[in-house]
C-alpha cells in the first residue's frame, strides 16, 4: 500500500515507501488487488488462488488505520477460475468485473452488501474469453478493454464502447486495437491526470507480470486507438521478481509484488504432468503476495 495516487508514478524520480502485506499460507497466493474506500474504511478485493483446487476465487479484506489486515473472506466463488476483480463505482453503487474467461464471457456484478455480497447483473460481452477486463470513461463513451485468452492473453488488446454502463456494448472497429506484449495486457485502474487519461498495462516481454507500464491514451474513438508509454512501475524490495497490478482511490494505491517460493503440492503436480508426455504447459513457480 502507498499513500499517494497512481499518477505519482508518472514522475520518473518517484520512489515510494511501500507497506507490504504478507499472506502466510504456503498453499495459496493473493493477486490482482483492487482498493475501495467506504465510510472512511479501506477495503481490498483480490484473487485468492488455491493450489489444492487449482482455481481462483475473489476474497475481500479490510485494512485498518494501523495497516493491520483482516483475514481474507470469500465473496465471489464460481465453479471455475475467477480473478482480477476490477472495481468501479456507478450511481453510488459498487460494481465488479471479475475475469471469467472460462465462462467465455465478460460479466458485471453488483454489490448488494459491499464488500461481502455480490450478484451478477449483466453479461457485457458474450462469446469472448476476456482476460483482465477493465472499464473506464473516455470522452463521450464508456470503454471496456481486455485481452483474449484464446488468441494471446498478453499481447492483443480488444476494446468495446457503450453510451452507458448497462447499454449495448459495441466492438471497436479496429479490434485488436493494439498488439504488443510490452504494454498491452491491462494491469489495474485507469486514472485521469491533468485532463488526460492513463491506463496501467503489463510488460510481459521478459516474463508474465515483470513490471507495469503506464500508458497515456492520446486517441480513442470507435475506429481509432493510440497510446504512448508515460511511466514505469518496476519491482523492488522484498518482492523484486515482478509487479503485476496497480489500483488507486482516494490517494491510496495498491500494487502486488512477486517473489519465488517453493510450493510442495505444486511441485508434485508439475512433476506428475511432466511424466505424462502427451500434455504440455507453461508452468511457473511463484506466489503473488
């Protein structure tokens, strides 16, 4: 956690004091944190991945003023893998766009009792295995961007636009609007600074989740999309193997860090897979904490 807005990372000399929260469970990891403040209380929604079930679910935690963190509480648990619980507020209600690519759709959830109770209220895009779906306002439209699990989760960016969050979402005429593994895959909450809109993205050119590139959007219409790199968030401190997501609200910013740890159950699973020559995978040993 950092007590500053995401825009601070546009200053190339910015070196924040980060308060890291460790998650002491060898068989699970936390990732993709999104922060919200309600009635002066700080809440975090993030993915909790279990090596036992080998799928993610969405959990919530509360951060107190002394930086202590409550135990994760499960708030969205579906029959398939769920991650990246993108948060937004609309008409004083909290909404979430969790990554549900295994359901082959991008869906919108509403909090009936934030942050504990959520229900699906609308499917925004059908028949698309969206990864890291992110919603923001730009000019006159609402925009939804993500990558596609089937064609390249790290390097091809797709966009849709609508007049309203609950409106009809239309595909951008240039889809995919960007192809570049260095700065495509969404990595958290877009933000406005000095009249311009910026969006965090993952730099996967040297490995998944290695660092975050902040892009300045210079053109976004139903037929055009252009952006340029404006800042970098590099890994540091005890989690120096990568940084994956950045989210911000009310001058509070969250980042997640990466470090390598040995996980016995995952090692056994991978060993078993490698003894089966008909199956291949891109496996990594890491925990997001």
